[in-house]
């Protein structure tokens, strides 16, 4: 891999790394899935498929059906010759140890996703009390199965900017104490409190970070008018939090890894009086991560974050192929097809400084 530690790097600089994986991706359902996969397969070898569909993917049977849907909608020609969707179950108060055992036995269901009820898109069927999930979680701990957590409380009285730190104190810390060997991913962390906790937590507790949380703070959402395509959950925070996330991602520690949380919604659903949460980054996620890492002279740390740390935590072999980026700007289209409608991607109409060339 090319080692680059200056900022900015010269135009035309190339960077070759092991093909990355995305450990948090929303592919949706129906005909729009093919549009999302067309983007995701350009830069990733594998991706964790989020289960918050309507209805949610709560059983092994539903996960198998969804996997077949994803596989049948892959592009006919895969840019890197391979792409594997990694499946998850939607954890509920009623998930049984027997269901966990069936899921694990498939070999392709790699994790369960913990959504606090009402915390984000399609999470109404989520967990209302963490203790109700303990039988399932103990089965997961025994099997070595990953727990992916949307680490925010959904209590209405808790300020939206404080929901992650409160979740750490009320849920994560007691859970880790009760199940000390359960493999956990705190997904899309967004605060310096989460960074500090993950750094100090046991080695079985790690975290994913999105490219938009590395590049933007809440000014992008709020200054100069509401910009709905920057509205996501966890919501963008102060600059001090962005800086802490960027420092963690570029530190080289294997505690943090890539998870885009790319979340497509139709343009009508985003640009409305009550817009949906989610930033669409599948079209350019790796290029955006490269921008973030370059901004602090840490492109030499991108491969570990994008290609090694997540695969190692999930117990997966690292990908055998490579991908090459070039410092060459391109303008993001204003819209992409999304089923029968369209979506507006992050950075629409703007220039992204890095391109994928092979």
C-alpha cells in the first residue's frame, strides 16, 4: 500500500488498498435495492445488511429471504469480481435463544441489530427493555455472534444531542459488565464520549464510524437554513465531537472501523415537513473517507480502518483483492435513480476530491 502522510497530497496521487467492507449498510427492499447495490458493489467486497425493513427481518427465515433478494439484485458484472451481503437479525424483546442458534447455524447471518424502540427509521418494533433481550444475548455470547447497537436512548425527555452518552451510561456499561465476552459493535458513534468509552472498554467492544460524521458537524445541517440531506441519526454534533471521531478513526487502533450507515430515502421523503433521517453515501463513501483521512495527513491509516479492523472483529478473512483511488475530482450528480423515484446523494452537485480508478 502506498504510504501517504502529507496534506494535501498532489493531484493525480494514487492509493491502492485491500478491498474494504462496509459494516453498516441500508439496502432497502423492493426494486430500489438494485440501485443501491450498483453503488455499494463499486467499492466494497462485503456489507452488513441492516434489517429495519417493513416488516423487520426478525427471523432466520426472513433473513434468508432478504439475502436471496439481495443476491438476485446484484449487478450482472461486479466491479471487483465478488460481493457478499452479510445478514443480520432485528433484535426484539421476544427474540429467543433458539432463533439465535438457527441464525448462527446458517453461516451467513453474522449479527443481531439492537434498535431501541423508536430511536430511528423503522425501529418501532425494537427493544423496549434491554433485560428482555438477555436470553438471546447470552446465546449470542456463547456462540461468538456479534451484537450491533444503535447506541442512543429513545426517551423523549432526553435531548437529541445527549442520547448517545446517556445510552452508554444506562445500557452499554451494565451490559458489558453482565456479559463480558459478548462481541459488540457500537454503530455509527457520534460523540467524544463514545470515542473515550470505546477506547477504555474491553477489546470485544468496538465501534464503526460514518464518513459524514468524520466530515461534518451540525452546522452543515442547521446554518443558512435546514438542509434535510444532512439530517441523520445519530444527528451531527458539535465540531469537538467531529474532531474526536476523526482522531479515533485515523489513530490506527483496531477499535474503530468503517460503517457507512448509508441510508437511502426518496427525495420526497427527505424534502418534506417531516423528513426521514439518513444520509445517502453509497455512491462515494470510500472517496469521502479518503477526503477525511487526507485532511489530517493519515491516508496511510485508511486501509486498516476500511479493510482490516472490521473484518477482524467479525472473524472474517480479509479480502484478497485491491481497489485503487486517485486524487482526481469529480462532480456528484444531483440525483440518482431509486426504484420508481429518485434520491439526492450527499454532496449532490459538489466536487469530491477522490475517484475510484480500479
